C-alpha cells in the first residue's frame, strides 16, 4: 500500500509557474489560442480569395467522352408523322477560358477558345467538328451598382480588423489566464490559512485542556477552543477540495495532463506605471479593432443603400461578343477559313407596378443606416468611457496593492503578538480569534488587490493593443505564422 502511494506521488509532475509563464503557455498551447489562430486564418484566406478575384482567371474544361444511346422522337417527312427511333451519339468537347473582373466598372471581360466533336452512329454515321478559335466578350450591368468597388473598400478593412482582433485575442487570453492563475492562488492561500489555523487550533485546544484542569480557563472557553479545532478541520477539507478544483481548471486551460501539480508563484513586484487617460484613449482609438469595426459597418450600410438605389430605378445589362468559328467533317479542316461570330445584347428592366416594394427596400436601407450610425455613436461614447474608467481603476489599484501588502504584514505580526500573549495567559480566546480573523482577511485582501491590478493591466493592453511597460505597440509576426500553414 505504501509503495502504491509512493508511485502515485511520483507520477505527479510539479511545476512552479509565475503569472507571465502561465500567460505564455496559454498563448502557445491552450484551446483558446488554437481557436483564435484558426479564426484569423479563416479571415486571411477570405481576404486572399478577394484578392484572387481581382486577378485574371484561366480555366480549362473538358468532356472527353459522352456516349448516349436512347430512343428519341424524330419526324418522318415521308410519312408526315413523329416516330421513335434508336439513336447513338458520341460527343466530346473542350474549352479554355480566360476572364478578368473589371473593378472600375463592375463588369467582366473574357476570352475563350472551344473545340467540339460529335459522331452519329445512326443510319448516316456522320462525324462533325466545330471550333471557336477565339472569342472575346464583355458583360456589364448598367444599373450603376459596382460590387467590385464596394468589395475593394470593405474587404481590406475586414482583414485589418481580423489582424487586430487576433492580437487582441492574445490579450484577452492573458486576462483569462490571470483569472485562473489567481483562482489557484486563492485556493493555495486558503489551504495555507486552513493548515495554519488547524495547527494553531490544535495547540490552543491542548493548552486550553491543561489550563481547564488548572482552573485558569472556564468550560465555555474550553468548548470554544474545541469548536474552533473542529471547524479548522472542516475548513481544511473544504480548502483542499477547492485547491484540486482550481488546479484542474488551470490544467485544462493550459492543456496540461490532469496529474500535473501547478504551484503558483505570487508576483512579488509591480511595474511602476501611472497611465495617462488621454494617451490610453488615443491609443485605443488608433489600435482597437472595435473602431475599425465601426468603419466596416458604416461602409456595409452605405453599400446596401447604394444597392437598393440601383434596384429602385431602371436596370439593364450589356453583353457583347466577337469571335471566329467554323465547322467541318474533318479535324484538319475545322480551323480553316473561320467565319466571324458576333453578338450584341442590351437588356432593360423597367419597374412599372411593384406596389412600392423597391421604394420600401430603399427606405429600409436608409433607415437601417441611420440606426447603425446612432448605435455607433453611442458605442463610441461607451467605449471612451470604458477606457477612462479602466485607467482610473488601474492607477488606483497600484496604491491599493501596496496598502494591502502593508496591512497583511501588520496583521500577521499582530496575530503572532496576540498568540504569544494568549500562551502566557495575558489574553482570552475571544481576542485571539479576532486577531486570527484580521490576519486571514488581510491576506485575502492583498491577493484580491493583486488580482485586480493584473486584470486591469491586461484589460488595458487588450483595449489599447499597447504595452505600457515597454512603451511599444503590440504586434504579431503574421508572415511567420502564415508561412507555417
């Protein structure tokens, strides 16, 4: 049995980690980091598709073999009636197409070359070739809405937002890591407090029993000491359970094995920072992806209004084609003396009676745009207020940490003095319990102040995408990351 316990303890890996190490590990191997990276990669390939749409596209299509044997209805001119006869056909075709979207007008220009072959195994047993050596065409909508123009405005904004959102997601990950780190710190502190309290309660109870026999401690005081001893046992059990829960949560977040024992190293020093609210607001306005999102939303609403305006009036399209084609019974003749092939089509759609549907769509698009503008203005006000409040809270939190650290030291020294005075019989149990409670509360207040300080710090980094300690803008080597995929 002892051997099994020893082996179980040996299998557990103990790692002492400070806050920065926890954040670094989370940014490299946590599930959140993996999800954030792949969300950015999705936006990256979406942007690549947009850029590819602006470049020429070359396509080769072919149907090498298409055999069809069936009964088909044909007209018998000799007997002046329809009748069904067996037919056997072999078809083959290929085409090479080159197309280019025209961003200036929103149209499309294309060129293509085709070759077709058909063979009829019916009574005539005829082969035929058809070729289009070259044809050039242009297709253009005439309603005034240019989708390529709007995509050229919106897509780069979307991609820049995605880049900054990825940087921001790493700072959001730091906030999450900070919360779980201090959850484990709290649990460790509770176990330490509970272990110390149990040892003190046991010692005091034993002393109390001796003094009760000597008549210097009343029965009420002895019962109070015994109750404190029992409560200390229960508190230690609860704190150990809380420690395991917090450790398992951090292990899962960091992607560690469940048997890993993380011991958190409490930050001993703080950076000497006092952030200027105006500077933070300017950095957030310059770097935060929410501001870029405002720009994107306004552009998208402008696009919807323009599209609704285009659909509200006369719509038309232009299709023009010029090329050469030829047909022959032999492949060697299908490219000889090709004939001209021309086509020009102009289509027009004029709304006459739609019961105000198009007009209503335009009105809704304009109304939605105004709603979005008002919402963005309010969001901008809330955004700026949030920045200012976070800066104020952070600047106050540094002094709060220093004050609670001093209070923790004083409370710990005060308890030791009170304990010694109790041991020599100068104080009663009530004052000893009060001193112990003060010590526990001071320790918890100090840890909570540390938690708030680092949470506000990484929240401000997340909002501004700026490292206030190093005085540099947060950035990411996107090219290096993309080269790995």
